[in-house]
């Protein structure tokens, strides 16, 4: 277990100190429209932490904005992350950045690295997430997403940040492409996809409800 995972574990065992979780990213994190009125993955995580685990001193904040790219989070760091004095910052980006093609990869790397550096400067633990895979045939302008997913992995490795690799999990379960049962359209997860995203985050943090068969059933 890494030092930052141990720090998160300690936070999850703290039932007294105010703990703030900030989730940031694009429309997948914002979770609007595509979940058919069900919970987004951020809301599932909040329910597990504040509801099922009764960690009432923990606060979960969602600053995801539809259409955002890494530069938006970096430029808006003060009001998207810093203002909340976070303990943990979870970042999922790349789906919109992929519109920039190969030419945008270096800027993406710099943005993610800076967000991580600045989050740590606040005393927070940064957690990177790869976005889930897309239906490339029906989203050709985002065909370069795989390169951005790889860049997220590279940044996580170079900065030693915790990584939740949704892309690898989804591909392992469906090598021929993302399951239509998990998508609302070519690149937005639906309510089932959001449950799977949440399950992966919670498992990475060691607090998933492993007795629940729901995620496994959706992925099968």
C-alpha cells in the first residue's frame, strides 16, 4: 500500500475531523442527463461514504462541468478545488481532451501534472481516473481517446498518484468495445455504467460493498 493510500485509509477511519472529497472533471463526473434520473458515480460514492459507512463528518463535492477539458480544471483550480480545502481530489479527464488529437497530448500531460502538484500543495491526496472507453465508430472525433487514457496512466506513474483505471477494467470485461448496456450514447455512461465506475473507485479505496453482486451482474 502506498503512502497516499494509507493516508486515505486513515481519513476513512476518522469519524471526527471534517473530511472533504472533491470530484472534478467533465460531464461524466457532473453526471447530468445520461443517468435516467438515477445516481451518478459521485452520488454512489457519497452514499457509500456518508450513508452506509455513516461518516457524517465527510463532505462530498462535485465540481464536474459538461464539456470541460484539463485546461478548464487547471485554470479554475481555485474555485473548482482549492476553495473547498479538500482532503482528497478525484480527477477524471480525457474524453473531451481527446478532441484535440495528438497535438493536445503534451498540454494534457502538463495540466494533469499541475493539478496533482497543486492538490498536494493543499495537503490533499490526488486520485487520477481514466475515463471509460467509448464507441469509437459513433464518436469518431474522439478516436484518439486511447492516447489520452495512456497519458493519464503515464502521469499517474510519473507523479506516483493513485490511479483508478476504469478503461482497463471495462476493456478486460468487454475486449470488443464497451458494452451498450453501460452507455447512454457513444461516450456517456448510463446509470449502469455509473454504478460500475463507483464500484471501481470504492474498491480502489478499500470500502466497496463486496457483498453486493450488482456491479458484477452489470459487467457480466
